[in-house]
C-alpha cells in the first residue's frame, strides 16, 4: 500500500511469456491486486485471463477504468514508450520490461511523461535481483575479491520455435537478440565497473538458430573502473548463463542456471599450493550449493525467473514507502543509448546485405528449402540450364550462385512466401523442418506448405512440385507381403511416429486437397536420400556408438535408398512432364539393400556391428515412454515408432517409370562409392 493509503491495483499489458512471472510476483504480494490483462491479440489475453482468473480488457484505458493504478508494460520493446507514456498520462505508475525503450528519444518521452504526471516509472533489470547475483554483489561489497577490475558475461540460449504467421520480433529485427539479451550484460557490467565510456561489438551468423540474422554477439566494454566483456550465443550447448567478476584479490564465478557461486582468492601461499587450494575450494562450493538450491527450487522456495519476482516485490515496496526505484530513468536511458548503437549498426549491416538480392518480375523456377541438401542440389542443376531461377532461403547466402535470385524469408511467414512465389512459373517445394519440436515442424512444414499453396493459387503458378516423404506411409502395417507403393495406406498414428511424419503427412494432404481444387501439382515421395551432404548411414541404417555400428534388429531390413542426383532427375522429369492433378509418385532405387549389406559396402574394413534384438529394442522403447509421458513429452524411441522403423517391407517404384520415365541414372551402388561411409567425395560428379 502506498504512503497515502492508496492500494496498488496492477494491470498487465502484454500477455507473452514474461507476463507469467509478473503475474506470479503480483499474486504473491498481499498489498497488490491484479485488475486484469490487455493484449493486442485478444485470444492471447483471453487465455491468460482464464489461466489467472482475472478479466481480459480491450484496451489500456479499460484497464485504468477498472481501477488499475500501476501498469506492467510487457509488450515488444518498440511499443514500450507508447504504452508507458499513455499509462503515465492516465495517472498510473509504470514498470517497463527491459529494455526501457527502442531509442533514446523514446526513453526521454517516458521520462518527460513521468515528470509531468508525478508518477514513478522504472525498468525491469531483473538479474540485479537474481539470488545468485545479489549474493555475489554482497561478496563484492564486502571486499571478498578486492577491487573489481574486469567482468565477463556469457549467455547462451534459444528462442521458442516459430509456429508460422506474423513474425515475432527476433525474426523480424536483426538486432532484437542483442536488445533482448544484451541489456542484461550491460547493466551487470555497469553495476560492477561504473558508467560505460566506450564499446566495441561484433556479430555474425554460425547457424545455431537459422531463423536469426545473427546468432553470435561479442563485445568489449570500457567503463570507469575497468573492462567488461560480453558473449551471447545461440550456438553453444548446453545453455549457460555465467557472470565472472575479476578482482585485485580474487575471482568470483556466478552460474545463474546451475545456481551456484565459486570463488578463487589470492593467498600468501606458494603459487602451486595456491592453485591447488583454489581448485579444491572452487569445486567444493558447487558440490554444496547445487543440490541445496536444487532442493529449494523443487520445494518452491526458488521460482523460475526469481529475479523478476524479487524485482516486482522491491518495486512495490519502494512505491509504498515513497522511495525512488533502484534503476532511475536516466540510468536506463544511458543503457538504451549503448544498446541501440550496437543493434542499429547490426541492422544496417543486415539491411545492406539483404538489399543486394533484388527480385525480378518473373522467373522460370522457384525452389523452396534451397539451402538444404536436396534444395541446393536442385538449385545447382537448374543454374546449369538456361533458365531463370529464384531460391527461397532463410538467410542471405554467404556464397550466392551466380545468376540465381534469392528471396530471403521464412516459410511460415505468408508475406515472405508470397513475395518469393510472385512471378514464378514453376515452384519446387523442398522446404520443410528436419528437426526440433512439433511447433517448429508445424510452422515450417504445415503452415509453410499452406502458404506456398495459397501463393501458387494467387499468382497463377503453372505447376507445383511438392517433395513429400515415405514417412507418411503406414510402415507398421506394411509387413503384409505386398510391396509399399503409392496405394499403401497413409500413417494412421502419425503423432506417435514423431513430429516429422506428422507434419509431412499433413502437408501432403493439404497439397492433395489443393489439387482437387484445381492446382496443377505432383507429389514426389523419395525414399531414404543420401549424397549431397546427406550421410549414407543414418538412423534408418545404423547408429554409431563407441566406435562401432549399432543395428536395431537383425540387420536384414531393406532400406529404400535413393541417391540425391537421381531424385533431382525425377524432379526435372516431373517438370518436363508438366501439369499434374496431385499424382503421388514414389522414388526408390531398384537396388534392394539391407542394413548389413549397406554397412559391408560402405565400411568394408569396419568392426562387426552390434545388434540389438527387435524385442529388446521395443522393450526399452516402452520403458522410455513412462517417465517422458509424465513430463508431457514423447519418447524418440517409443514402441510404435520402433515397430514402424523395424517393419520389414518391400517397395515398388513402377509409377515413377510409367509416368516420368524415371530410372536411377547413378544408382545406389555407384552413389555409395561416391560418398563412402564418412561423407561426401568432393570430386564426385
């Protein structure tokens, strides 16, 4: 309750992930009531309202009319200033998620509105309230490391998978990952080393998150009292969050994910003895703190995003006492200045790079998934012919193929797909998610295919060649003696087979439905592709463990192999044939090799493979389902999935020969010779 007796009534604007933790903090405070939630996406606000047992409002003004006198601004950073200023002008105090604003000018607008309204505004620099950081700052204050001379901050993480639709900020803005996570680095470094005086930052792409423009960020920060370094990575695994404080009398390491601190101290001991003592002390502390804090976490004494919860509590305590917040607006605006210098430089560089790839009005071919193994093989083949080609890729290519246009975007984004398809006569749709959770497959494969279909219809594309997969077949029911062909029933339990099968099946069904509605298309179902960067020996053949190959079953399963160049031949044959009314065509080599035969050809000098009997594999798979089911997760080796993978089957590709005149030109045996067991032969044709 405030000093004048006014009870605090909070309203939440923005119903994203972080709102869960602001709600939990508010709910735990006896002197604060939650009035409701508002989000520009009504469905999202409604879902939170049901979850929290609070009203969903249709506007900020409605929240205030309902009695809110404090607004938590949890919207994307570009909207922070508008929401915060409007809330302040309506007479509310404001707590803004980090960073304060998307520009210094916006930050100053917030400060001016706070001053004129006489209300309090601050920002959520939540790691300053993390229990481990707070304890570390206390150790620094007590002189345990002497004078702080340097600070290193390392953070690796990942973003939630993109499910398609409007692009989230981290996919829309090249500088968003730095704005989102880099702010933590800056306020921690400033807290320990004083005001920032200069900064040198670098960024690049390594592919850890192919949806991000830049997934590695590094920098050196010069401050009043020393140098700080930051490192942000979406490539490093496992996820880490570490703060290392270097002092004149010791070093303090803070692991925010493992929840422990470890200290090394300068001593009067000989150097060798000092190193031994510090190594022992540094290793002993985590042995004690990690299990203790893990138990506190399990008992609910430490909650996820505990720093946010602590910060919210401190914010209201200070409001109630009439005290200024810990982080002033001037301090927050100063950090926004440094944050934006880096973010905007990165965005300018990215925009300049993307601007190099202009699109013409018309092209003969568009290839989606053009950075993947099959898509790039198709792209190279088309580039050799006298046709115009456009590639749809998620990132600007480092080595673009001369004469190829590049449309940059995500399959889940209907705007990007429409831009790529516009003007194309033939679309070869090879794009799909190959790994990740269901959300990733749904966004790229299911939503992506629907976007492609809609764009093809909108722009009058002459033909769609859709690349499907044999995984859509009911493998578990295929062992009936009848070869698998295009009439084999589709998978009835796709969800149990895994996200890839589930998404590819839905995508194929959507293309078939579009064909029924008049879209000219053909559906190709390649077998197990190898070559062109795709290894020959994958999970469908054997797995590597301890220097030996491991076979599930007796090794006599027939693997429906097809060499990548032969798949490209079939795609070109489908294009040459033209049109199509949704015909499904399987592409499988005539050579019928078993797992053991493939290993003997590809790795003739290798050690004898280890075999795991089918019944034993299925038993282990069944046991794996029990704990994962309790966690709400699907086992990657579930019984039905294994039963499908270990089903003995034969295959028929007569339709490919009849409709396309296709027979493998290279063939599996020659393809194996070209790639070997360990990778590609760069000299292969």
